């Protein structure tokens, strides 16, 4: 991937051009103070005033005790004060009201889907600035946007690390994951479509696959094909009903983006296979200079015929992109977001990422068994 490709998929880079076929959104430039707050990996404390004040009904008998306990916490340093981001929080609150009272937040590229477990409603639906801050601060996807958005680019340099960040608030819309799809475009050709949620099997996709494919192809040709600047990219769409498709997002064509039911060698190999075959045909035409003119002309005719047949086959295949979906429960994959709601130690133990923790766990287990056996001996004696 190239830095230019990643920047072209940044939300502010494409929204104005495609706003008629996507969800209504408002974009707020992230101020330096907010950026420092999001990049700080210390204690997760929400900014002052970002959540509405909670009113408690206290029991008169215990009211004095509660006040004393709270005063003790304040004096002992137990209460951590959040940053003061009143101006930005006020702009965010105004934007939420303009968008109907609830929004879906994201930064330039990523949404905090991995942090939905920490939200009170267990979703990305936000009604206050505090809801937005909580998701952004808890998300590893957002951390990636803030620290290493170009890590998979082969032309990255130090100057690329300095760019503008934006908070995107999208009007909340209930999305049925069965109707969300990811499309892969290679060399300006739509080569693959697959369901977005691979943790479930949806019978409605199999029953309506022809219409789904047809609607997505028509939408891409009419609204995106000649308007998006990159030859290679990934686009997410939502198709809630026949002849109705909504643009959701653009993503870079590369390992940073989840290829879901495809593999990146497959997606990249579609065009590479064609180029390799063309190079082989070119070599076959030129590698026999000592043949007679008639032989060379005849060989050229045959080679050109083979080349045209090969290209026609590829064009025919690419005109109907491969559509992949999970037809039954045996193909279901685990949700990629479940691990983010588990303690880090549990994830490290289950994946083997930290062998020292595994050794500590085994040592603790052995010690517990030894203690239990010694207790049994004492009882028996």
C-alpha cells in the first residue's frame, strides 16, 4: 500500500463527493488538547461535563456517612479529575442534536467497534459526548489510527506522521448485519463481494444472492466506479432492500483491511495471474529469432489468439465478481471483537503471546496442588 491510498480512504477525503449516497455525517477537527487526551494511555477518566449530572436520592439516615466517605476520598487523592474540554464537548453535543440525538462515532479511518463491550448499551450508539469519549479511549482500533495509520505502507516517512485528525459523527441508523457487504476493487474492476459479518450464517443471503450481487454491482457502477480516485480499494455497503444500497465506508486495498472470506493472495492474484500470463506470451513470441519469417508470423498469430482468448476469459470472469457468503453454520467464524472484552492476561494465556505468564500460571497451579496435598496429609494424620 501507499500513503496516498490510505489518505484517500480517510473519511473527510471522500465524504463531500459521496454524501448523497451515504449516511448523513458531521466532521469535527480534533483539537490538540483532545488529541493529547486520546493519545494518553493513563487512567481512563472522562472530561468534565461530558456526561449529564446524575441525581441520587439519599437515605437521610446515612447521608452524613456518605458525605464523610466522599470527603475522605477527595482528601486522600482517590478522585482523579478529568480534563477540561468544554469547547470541543459543546461542539460535539450540538452535532449530536443536529443528527437526531444519537450518533455512530469514528475517526479518519476506524470506528471503535472493538470497544462496544465497555458501553452501557453494549453498542456504538452514543447520545452524549461522554459516550463518545469512552469508546474512543477504550478502542485499540482508534489507537492504531492515532499511532500507526501507515504502518503497512512501503513509502512511509517521518513527514507522513504529521496530519490532521477528525472526529466523525454519523447519524445513527439501525443496521442489520445480514445486509452489510464488503466489496474489493482491483485495477478499477469489482473482483469480489462477501458478507461483512462472518460470525453468523444468514439464510436470507443465500436465498437472494443473485439480486444482492446485481444491486451492488449496479450501485458501484453508477455511484463509485468512475468517481473514486484510486484503482485499488475496498468499499463497505449496506443493502437493506431490493434496489436500495447505501455506501458505508472506503478502506485501503491491503493487509490493514480485513479480507474476511477471501485471502489477500487471492485478491491480489487475480490481476497478477493475468500479467504473468501476458509476460509468458510475450517471451514466447520473442525467444525464437532464427525462425523463418513465415514461422514467426504464424507463431505470432497463434500467440495473439491465445492472448485474446485469455483476456476475454478474464474480462468475462471479472464482469461477474465472485460473491462469498456463509451458507451454513459450519462456516461460521468467531467474532473478531470478542477478545477485546477479555482481560489482557486471559488473552495472552489463550494465545501464548506471553510465555512468562503461562509459566507463572503453571507454577501457581503446581503450588496450589502441593498445598492441597499437604492439607490432606494433615487431616489424615
